C-alpha cells in the first residue's frame, strides 16, 4: 500500500470515528429530551388525577348516607343494586329505621 492510500484511509477512519461519536451524542440527547417530556407528561397526568380525587373526596364524605355509618351505607348499596326488591318501600327512611335494620 502506498503512503497516500494509508493517509487517506487513516483520515477517513478518523472522520468516521468523529461522525459516529457526534451522531451518538445527538441521538442520546434527543432520546433524553423525549424521555424527559414523556416523564413530565406522566407526572402531570398523575397530578391531575390526584387533584381530581382530592376535590371529589370531600363531596363523597359529606353525603348523608356516609354520615349515617356503615350499616346505612350497606343498606343504600343494596337499595341501589336491587331496586326490584325495594319497589314498595320508600327511598327516604329515618335514621332510626336505617340503623335498626341488620346487615343484608
């Protein structure tokens, strides 16, 4: 091999190595930004969901059926799930009637 050919191959190998390193760094940077954006969006979605649950929690806690205790909640759940069994009864019962009924 002539010296000219060796120098040309050496220069091409050097340029190829530099191009490879530069391309690799740009791909890593691009993927890093992409992963960062996806992580940010996921955290934002979780934050919105948690915020929605925090807003609806007090509304659920203030419902009368939840304030009456677990027995009243179970009775209301049964009334909601099986309306054909409670068709003849009134939807509004006093607290004494609700609390005096045993668990279903």
